[in-house]
């Protein structure tokens, strides 16, 4: 990897940040002994996005982002073409970092920016936006949308459990019709398109998914209810069999039509609502510095 300087961008508007500024600064100073390294605290999401675009356009610069999966998603959607990316995982779940085998100690993560290998991964695309590990249409997006920044900073991943039970009280799902590139036509109420095994925390809705196999794994809950969702979650925790009211398939392209405008989430970031969705895979699209 031929770069002359490292810029580490911190999204100040992120919902979670589990490392204090002193630790970041100390790690940056260590790296600076070997190669110029600078922390940049962005003012808001727009400022973060512009900085990613601007700095990653220089082939002699390595852009690294400090944050969680949402911050990584924002970076991926603003990164210059053919630019590689560094990651300092300091979010709540850090799904991508876990999937790619990042070390736990932050100083070791910083050292990867100098000594790590470049790993190419697939990216998914939904409604023209990239995602690294998951796209969800329906229930999980509504849950994620209801989690406040304050609640997430206090409770961490527990905040999602609180929001889940609260959402269940009033949630009415849209009917999803899904056309797959293998000719299948499916219908259901809640769809998860997985590019990696983990969904969040220790949930594995699609343990067969891989980030370098050139396909997307679909898990579809055909009939939404508290019982069907509970069985699917038990399966994702490894506590039960795959439920009969759900279905799995794989593909490179999916078209989804919702009966009503529906929210969707990409790597935990919520968008929409939309009635039509196109999901596809871009094989080995992104280079991320890992172990």
C-alpha cells in the first residue's frame, strides 16, 4: 500500500462512540512516529461526507474512519472510486470489524494502518446506496429508527431490545413481494439481505453468508407475528431451528415491491420509506485494511 499520510475521521454526530478522545490522540501520536497521522473531528454528517470525498480522492492519502458500522457505511457511500479504507471500530456492535477479525486493543487496530493487509470484500447495494453487512426491509428498520442517540449511548445494544418490544405493540407490516434472479418469487413481511454472517451483536440470521462469495443471502419472514419473530431470533442466537414460517435463498439481484411505503436499514442506518427496492451485489468492490 503506497500512501504517504493517514487521516482519521471522527463522525461527531454518530450515535455511539466508545473511546475517549485522549485514547484516540495517544494512538494517533504513536502512529505519527512512523508516518504522518492526523485526527479530524467533523462537525456533522455533511462535513464528514465531504471530508471523506475530498481526502480519499488523493491516492497518496489513506482515509480511516473512527466509529461504528453506521460511520463505516457513511464512509463507503462517499469514498472516492478505487480508494481503500482504514477502520477504527469504536461503535456499539462493530459487526464489520468482528467479521474481518480486527484485534480488540485499540492500539493494535491503529497499528494495522501501517502493517495490515488489504482485504477486498463484496458490497451490497440497495436503492443505489452501498452496505457492508446487511440490508433490512421492514421491522428492523422501524426499530432502528426509534432508537434515540441518548438511549443508545446509555444502554448500548440493549437500547435495540427496548425499542424492539416497544415497536411490537403497534407495528403493522407491509406485504413484500420479492423477485429473485434465480426465478423464485416470494412474499412475506420482513426481509434481511445479508452480506456477512453477523447481523448485530451475536445474532446470526444468515450464518452461511460470506463477504467474499459474490452473492447476497436472503432471509424472509413470511408471516410476521410475535411468535414467528421470536422463533427467528432464537435461531439467530443459535437456540433453535430455522422456523417454518421463514425462507432462505441466495442471489446476485433482487427486486422488492412493498404494499405500503416501508422503511429500510443499511448497516443499521435507516432510510425511506420506499415502495420499490433493488438489491444487488458488487463483488470484491471495497478494500479495507485488516490483519
